[in-house]
C-alpha cells in the first residue's frame, strides 16, 4: 500500500476496483451532485435478520466460473502437481482414500454411501469427518507450482458448528459450520482470525442450497465490514456431496462451479492446500494494516508511505464505519488515530496529535485525493475566468454549483469549464419583484436562498488590497497581506426582495471552495461543520447565515474543520467573504446596483485573494498525498 498524511488528516486507499467503461459525457463535475449508488446500512440489526437483504443487495455483484478457472485465477496460490499427487498417495496409504468398482479413482472412506444407521446422522456429525482429512494436509510437504520453495502451513481448518462468532462491530450473532482460521484453539470464532468461512447442508433438496449460500454470503459480508485489513475473503459451500469455492472482494464476487468433493479428490486437495499453506496476504489480509493488542485493547496499525518514508498510525476509535449490506464498493472508514513511534513501538510519537484517518477503496485508475484537490482548484480558477467573461458581456449565470463546473482533460492538461446555462440571463432583465430561487441550496447565495437582501450598514476594510500585484496574483501575494477584520453585522434593517446580481455568482463560487476544503479533506470536525452550513433546506440554516455574516464564527469554524496545512487560506477566504458581504450591505452599491461598472472591484479582490488559496492547495498536493494508497489489484492473477 502506498499512503501518506496531510496535517490533521491521513488517508489510506485501496485502488482495486476495476475501472468502468468511459462515460459518454464531456467531463467530470468537481464534486458530484449525484453520488455513487447508495449502499444500504444494516445499522444495529442482527446479521441473521439481514441475511436475505444481504443476498438481495449482492445479487448483481455475483458471478460464476468453472472450477479450473477459479483455481488458476482466484485461489491464493497453485500447489504443485507433485504436492497434490503426494497428498493423494498419502490418503491411499493411510486408508482414508479407497477404491471400488463404483469409484475406481478413489473415494473418501468416511463418505462412502452410508449405512441405515449413518443415514440418521445429523449434519454436524456428517461433516465433522472432514476435520481429520484436512488436518492431514498440514503434515505434508507443499510446493507452489513453478517455485522450488517449500511452504509451511499458516492456517488451520476448524469444525465449529456450535461456536459463536465474535467481532468488533454490532450484529455478530451467528455461527458457521467450519472455517479456516489462524486461531484454532479459541472456543469463540473471532471474525478477525477467520480467513475462510464454510457452510454445509446434508441435502441438496428444497431450500437447503439457497439457505446455505445465504448464510455464507452473510458471514463473508460481516467479516469484510468488521475487519479493515481484508482485501478479499474466501468461502466454501457443500450441499450433499457438491462443493463450491467462493471469492468476495470490493469489485465483485465469484462462485466456482460445483464438484463432487467425495470423488474429485485432487480438486479437493488443491483447494485446501491453497488455503492452509497460503500467506496472510495471499488469503486476503492487507500487509500494511496490522491488528495489534495495545494497553489491553485491539487497535489497527496503519503503515502509510510518504515522501519522508513510512509513517505508522494507531487507531483509537472509529469515527465512521457503516455496516453496508454488500461487499462491493468503497467501504469508507474514518478513524480517530495518532502517529506512533514505529512498526514495533505503538506509543504515541512525541508531539503527535490526534488525526482523522480515512480508509477507502477506490477504482484502479482513480486519481488520488491530492490530484483531485489540485484539479478541483484548477477548475475553480477557470470557472472564475468564465464568470469574468460573462461579466464583461453583462450576463449572470445564476446556477454556479459544483455539479456545473466540469473538469475536462485535454492530453496532460486539466481544464475547468462552467456548464449549464439554462438559468443564465442578461443582467438587469429581472422583473421588479425579484428573481426566483435558482441553483443548488449548498451553493446558493445567502440573499437568494433566504429571498431577502442583506442591506445593512457596511463593514469597513481595515487594509485595502494592493492591486499592484494583479499581473500575477497566484505567485506574488503573501498570505500575511490578507486584509480583513470586519466587525459584527448590525441588526437587520429594511429588507428588499433580491434580484440576481454579479456578486451572487461569485458567492456561489466561494461556497464551492469552502465545500471542497471541507469535503475533499479529512478532519475530525469537518463533518460537523459541513452538516451545519450545507443543507438542502428551502431557506438557509441560521448556522449558514452566521458563517457568512460573522467573521469570528467564520474563522473559528473553518479553522477547526480543515487540516492545519490549509489554514493559511482562511484569511484570503475571509477577504472574499467580507468583500461580498460589503457589496450587499453598502448603501452606495445598493443605489448603483443596476450599473455593471460598480462590481469590478469585487472581481479584482476575488482574483487577488483567490491566488494564495489555490497556491496553498496545490502546494499540499505536491508535497503529500491525501489518499495515495495502492494495491496492485484485487486479483493480480485475474487482472
């Protein structure tokens, strides 16, 4: 895994979901307003109560393939033919494998057609016989196909139909018939130790197979939700004598064609050798995330690769960890975490402070969050230029939103385009009664959102911007020159129904910048602040109004909500906010609102103040990755 950290926020990513076919569209919104398909959350429901829902949710991600394809493309590794033949001979020599006229190639002695007495045995008694057969495999030599290196068994087969499962998330109230585990001595089957789950049915008639598979898929789902180390997990189902092998991961799930495990002995050997002799990484454990006992509690140690070398973070508690009913998808987790001294020393590093660590699966060809942040601000600059061009021809857009700013790649270049001119109109052509609400509530100007103007006594700038640097504001303006210290707004004066003016487009762009800083970074308080000021209500929440109108609230809320590496942008964002606020409350601006010329100062100030904000964001993306993790693929063999 390839990961790194950003100020107060670190992230781990698993880019392993195969890319989808290219879209027919012309670009990608900088923040999608229509998110990915929403995954159903099980909440606190018991897993046995949501089994049918899990099966339904996962129906579209399930596939089937021939057994030999599964063994080549999905099994942890391929045991050599010599190892399989030697195991076959061992079973023959020990009498566990016998031959008869009906079974000239051999059949398990313990699974010969049963007598009347054995027909009465229950499911647990029948499949308990697998234990000694599979245990023998651990005593034999195993080589990998094409490799002359002896493997050692790292996992155990355990029959456990009466042992309850135990996990770290809610809802774990079920048992499985058997498992492949790293901890066979435990009376409780720990989800974190379970590498393969198995479910058996004595009969293949009626609802037996469906119930069997439902139980297996549900168990795999709970383990993948419970354990952040899992890249994939395996399963086994047996109905009567027919066995299938299963593979579950974040992009898709596969079930092998069934085979008769009582007579297809060599396939049986291949399956269980590949499980028992697999390495933890081959069987689905991410080597860069460790489960570690520290101060009598289990924590996860994340290894994040950075330009300065690997860093290690110990989780403290989950901030977000949903129990989704399907396995495919991003499976976002957010942890409260702290950097530790090293891979073997889990005490907090001197001077370390708590961070939010985000762990998420992304598409194989997806860009990192740092690249996304860089591209987003490139698009913001280009969108601002588009608004300037509209201003020069005296038009207002009236629906500037994240979904209408499109990122387009031309060769190695990224361009931002302002789209959707459905609501655009010539400035000054509104009716006397004002403009109706247009736009997305998240990014709608305060005046338009609340349907009344903010006409009040203006707040004076304590330091006027130096426009002499306008030739290149993106490199010449030091952050220390950010000029604003507004006072608290006076009580409301007479209100007027607003008409859409040029600064409203600029305010929408400002809200998008705030949204990106909160939405594209990971911070302990970002969700709380975002939830208070970005709502879909018909009128703006009081918190949103205060955030825009009051300097102390704006600065304090943003300062605690974004990573420390971005706090240098707050003064300039505040400069834009004050200029916009003053344009609404200025008596002079109010009486000259129909004159396009009076708005030029707002555009100049925003261009001047936007430069350092973009520079800070781009600087972060060049020095570290918000999300830089990578796997070579969910299934390197299958691609």
